[in-house]
C-alpha cells in the first residue's frame, strides 16, 4: 500500500508549521536522505528529508499552506510495483476528514491505523516494513520481528535495519506515543486584555491596516505573557565603568587586525557573564518545575533582533572559549538567525541570557526572563558622564548601565547581587578575563 508522508515535528514544541516549498513534484523518484520540502516553524525554515525510497504519487498539501498540523498527511509515497491508481485506498489528509460525521473524543484521539506492506513472521503475526528495509534485512540476515520501527505507525524503515544488530531478540510492541506537553497556546496569550471585536470597535472610525501575526510573533506573545505572569521577577541595577575595557579592546583589535578579527564590546560582555556564572555557580541554574538544575558549564544565550521578532542563539561552554572564538561564533549565529536558518538545538537551552540595546542608543531598560532561564542581563549604551575618581577628583568616564532581571524562585537577592558584582568586576578588569 502507498505510504503516507506526515508533517514532521521539527522541534520539541512544534504543533504546526507552514509548508513553504516543495522541492519535488508528483512522479519524482526519491531516496532516503533526499530533501523533499522546506518547512517553516515558528523560529526557522528547515529542510525535510525523505526517510525511504519511492515515487511521489500525490502531493496532498500545496506549498505555501500555513497551519499544517504535526502528523497531518502532506504527501503519498508509492513503492516499487505501485501506481497512482493505488492511492484511492489511502486515507485522505486531515482537511478532507472534516466532512465526515464528528467522532467521539476517544475516537478522535486514537491514531488511525494505516495499512503497510508487511512480511509474515514465523509466529503468524505481520511485520510492517518498507520493501527497501526488507531487502537490507535479508542481505544482513536480520529478523524483522527483532527490529522496532521508527517510521509512520511503527513501520520499519531503512534507518532501523541499518543500525540493527544480528541476533537481537524480537522487539516488544512500541508503546503508544503520548503527546508532549503543549507549549502555552498563542490564542490564550492573545486572549488577555480587550477582545479583538472590542478593539476593532474602538478604532472603527480611524484608518488602520491589520497586520497578520506569523508563527514567530504568536510564539513570542505566548511565551513572554506566560513569563511575565508566572515568573516572580526582581531587578538589580549597576553602573559599569568601561574606560579600561575600551582601551584594552582597542589594543587587542590592533593586534588582531592582521587576522581579520574585530572584537565588539558585546563579545566582552558574553565572556564576562560566562565567567561570572563560574565564579557564582549557584546562579548558573534554571527552574524545572519542582526543582532547579545547576549547570557545570556556562551556556549563554544572546538576543538577536530579526525582522518580525528575535532569536536567542546559545553559545555553549562560553567560559572555555577565547574572545576571538566567541566573536566568530556570535557573528555566524547572528547571520543565520537573521536568515532563519538556525537549527533548534542552536537557540534552545542555556541558563542565562543577554539583551543588548546599547547599540540602539538605549541608556537602560528591564528585560523579561526567557523561561526556564533564571536571569537575563539588559545592557544599555556606554555614555560619557561626570564621575568621581578614586582620589575624589571630578572626571569624565564612559558609564554603561545594566539591569539584571532575576527569577526569585531560583536566585535570591544576595546571590543575584553577587552575580552582578562578578560581571561588573570582569568588565572593569578586562585583562583578568584572559587569565
């Protein structure tokens, strides 16, 4: 029977996506690993690869379709010996099913079984596997009953037999998959405050243009609404003297010029925060519901503004990396973030975040924590101000205002103050960060 190609879950929280572009057409032959489509999630555009070989018999979801649910049928794959005439026996995609009578909640929740080519096992049961998987299994002398399938509805595919070991015991029937806890619903976040109808009525006599929310904007609205309502924020503020850092940065950049490296103040801030998390390890933690997780390494997320939203790519093991390595990695992550080409593992995780609006001329601001992080540092611009020197004399210095937003469930006031002091000390004594 033809094989259903389902909308994949490209990140742990993905519930739906946009089928941006098909890279194959009906009648094309594909092999395992071939890129078939580009799919837009709320954060990125990712390539979708075939997991088996066959011929594209039917494209069910046209390119450009938004709101395609995970596990909806998006295409039909024909195998050797099958033709387009066989597709009639394959269940239609989810949109066509809406015309059928409503089923009970229990029936709706149960996954529909899809017939698949099967090989009879010795005990008379049927083993569902693709023809390619059966051929590879025969060549390797593998018992298909000993292999657990990872394809649609537990079907055995090429990848399963390639990693299987001869002589394995029959695999137990796979447990029914349960849906991962859903992320906060964007609709719930947008439901706070006046209703859409009420707002439209208020401004009915004024000219305006409605701007449709894309997946990223909906996700930002949901996550930040949840964060502000559920995370007990408190704020710590310090002024940091930048004169020594700016002088030291100028010297380094002059020496690194031949290598094409130019360090930014933000690179020093990333390094200072990473080292501070090592100096105050109790603050290098995240909230995990009924416990906290304290980390050994400093994984620092940095907010990057893009059109329509922002990304927070994570620089892992940042305390171990040189300033030039952090600079190069940050430039690469920021460039790919603006093109929405980051993979989920590159913008998920971390225990601490930095949001720098200094380059936009903002003197100071308060940032919202990105759960499950325990803190985020809001960085303002370095501004020349009158200061009182160490000997009491009046002078002009470059001062940068920072605000540390802290999750009180994880970090108490004194601990947060110690963390912010460590960040300040690192930035005001930049040479120590190279020791």
